[in-house]
């Protein structure tokens, strides 16, 4: 029996439409091959094959085939596994990149290889040279040589003051990275809040469009770009899921097939319901036991307004850049246990490190990765692993502490030597270096070290010895102190000296000048180690990006090949329609005319 008259034309028409749509998609892909975040699209089709007779008069033995092609939807070619790997690597790269930027700012302070004799290391050498110039008896009483020594010590004090001030400025810039305070650029907190808001709004827009039959693939691309960007700030995990009304479960957790399938009269599944997924974003952090915990920042399309996304907030003062708290507040509508709004507040702990608590009492030791964690580490970490095993990052305060140790050690030793057996006729303590805030020899740091004003007015002088003492003994001891490593390993240079009888400075077996080199070396080693980690992370990230591009990116060669294939299919389908027209013409005009 001859098939239905226009069935063949319907088959050819569906093929023409499908191939035309494929050509449209190829053109769309090529047009967007340089669009940031664009994902290659494809047409998903299925065969039109009716499984039940379309007419009561059909032959039961007839093979039902040849009804054409059905266009299901346009979809993206994307691998979720590569997305997970990419975002995980983005967290590591974001951390090491931000940390390297901070270490580079410290290198400007401590790298004295290009200071041309103006650095702290050279200042100590200049002081030693000035002491050497004074060691002869005729010169010890000369005000010219004493003025030279005072000038060199003043220069050292100024350099130490300046280095401490630069560390404070670096801390303030780090704080600005988080808050954007007093800066033309947006801070990380503002950026993350903006990203959370955009993803929350895109979730609703995408789902609404998909319910109405629109795929919204470009909006999904925009959301994916935002998710990639968010992962550079904080560690996240992304989950796709059905909302509560379509997840196949009742409120008590029992199975509800009617939410997933269309059911027959007996309650048996016939075919699956089409319902778009929601997207959940969780921030991953580590508790005090080293266990990963999660805070839901975006919960699909739950609630209204801003109820489906959380926010970040920071409280502090740029003038006290290490004393602040940063709070991560979860989405108000939260389907994950305990299904209540949660928050995580991170702060600096007393030992010098990161600690935090959540609304349900979980103690956190930080986020682990992301650029925000790098800023927190640089502002809060002291590198003292004896107090906190997780405190292995040497932040700004570590290097400030090292400078303070150097400043205090030098001042204590010089003052102690100068005060030994010093004949005091004015009642003034004979300190050469003092704390500028209280004009005493106590509490000296790199920030406040300075020349004793009484030395300028000659109320304080270089020790030229008491009765029976050699006038140059103090100067010789100072030279010995400058040449010695600390803790002191020679004779008891400071034994019985005023103000420093209990303990000697510990400069890790370095001289005063070399201790500055030691600090620079520690920084260089940290920077080198982080640079290697950054290069590794970037290399791995680029490898994952290449894998993503090979699947999701637009290839000119591949699209050109597809274009030729679809064009050939279009032409062949057109030829099919011509052949069907010829067959129909024979059927109508030539049937029954044989032998006339």
C-alpha cells in the first residue's frame, strides 16, 4: 500500500528544518567564538517513530518508519567535571597570586640589593666604621667623631622607622584589597557581594525562562563566568538540584514519584516531567579538626528578593588594619541542614593566626584557599608554628616583629655598653638610643627607636671611662658587639652590664648587620616557594582551561567541517523533496494510463 500522500514531504520538511537550525547554530557559534565565557552550542534531535498505528486501516504488518526528525532542544557542550576541576584550581591560583602580590610589596622594603648604600644593612656597617674611627685615644674626646657616630645612628633609626611605616602602609593596602576603603577600586568584599547578587538573580531568570521553554544558554554562560570569578576569591562547591516541589521526595523524606514522573491511573510512571534545575553555591571552610564544612551562600531560586543569596561584611578601621572581623552570612532561605540562616565570622586570634566561629558553634581555622584567605593570612599570620600548627604563613606582622627584634637588640646592647661604669654627673640615664614616645630605653621597637635628645644637648655622651678605666673601652666593646654574632659566643661581653644582665639578644647567630640579610633571605625563600607554587597552579589551570576549551570552546576548523556536513545534508534533503514531488506527479498524472 502506498504511504500517506504528504508523509514523505513532512519527513523532508523536518530534515530541512533541522539542518537549517544546525546551520544557524554553526553561524551563532562562529559569531561568538571570541565572546568571553561563551559555550559551544549544539542541536539535540530524536527520531520521529510512532509506535502505535495512526489509522485503523493500516496494515498490521507495516513497518512504521520514515516520519522524520524531531528537534528536542539547543544545548551547551560542557563537561561538569572540568568545571569542578577548574574552579578548584582557581581557588589555589587565586590564593598564591594574591599572596605573591603581598610578598612583592614586602620585597620593596627588605630587598636592599639595589639601595646603593642606603639600606639598613649598610647603616650598621657605617656605624661600625664610625666606631672604628673613634677607637684611638686622641679621637675619643673629639666632638667631631662623636657627632659622626650620632649621625650614623640617627640614619639607622630613620631607616628602621621608615621600614616599619612602609609595613603599616602595606597592611593598609592589603586591608583596602578587602574593603575598597579610600580606594578607587572595589574591594574583594564588594566584588563577592555583587557576584552573589548577580548569580542569585540569574538563577531566577534562567529558571523562569526554562519553564517557559527558553533555554537561556547565554545567561547560563554569564552565570558560569561569575562562578569562575567567585572561585578565585573563596573556595566554593556548585551543585545542581531539583527544587523541593520536584525532587521526588515528601517532606518526611519518603518517595514521591508524582513530582518526577507523569503517572497513569494506577500510579505507575509513564514518562519524566521536564523541570529545570536549580543551582546551589556553598563556601567550603575547615574546622579546628581539619574537617571540611559548608556554608550555603546561594540557594537556587528560593524565597523572594535577596532571600536566595547571602553576603559578606567586614568591620574594622583602615588605621588599625590588622584588627577587624569578616563575616560570611548564608542565604536566608536554605534547604541544607539545619535549614536556617548561618554565618561564619573570621578574626585574628591571640596567638597571631586565623580563627572563626559559626552560628551553630563550629570553630573554624579559615577558608584554606582563595584571594581573601591570602589577605587574611598576610594581615593576621605571624608564622609561629610553635603556637599554632596551622600558622605557617609569615605575614606582615612577622616581618615587623623581626625588625622590632633587631631594633631592640641593637639599642639594648649599645645602651648597656655605654652605661657600664659611665660617670653620671647630671643624673641623666646614659642611653644613646631611646623609645621616642617615652624617652627611655624600654619598649624600643623599629617604629619608635630614635636618638636620645639628651645626646644632642651633650647631657648624654659616649662613655669615656671612669676612674682607672681605659677611655676607649666602651668604643672597643661596641666594635666587638658589632662584629659578634648573637647570642654572644665570646667572653661575657654584657655580663653585669646595666639593663641587660638577664638575657642577651637572640639574632639566630647573626651580627646586627647580617640579621637584616637574614630577614631578607627568609622573605626571598618564601617568595621563591610561593612563586613556584603559583607557576605550578597556573600551569595546571591553563591545562584544565585548554581541556575545557577543546570541549566547550568554538573551533574554527570543527565548525567549518560541520557547516559543510549540514549544508550537504540540507542539499540532500532538498533533493529528497524533489524526488517525492516527482513520485507524486507520477502517482497523480500517470497512474492508470498504461496502454491507453
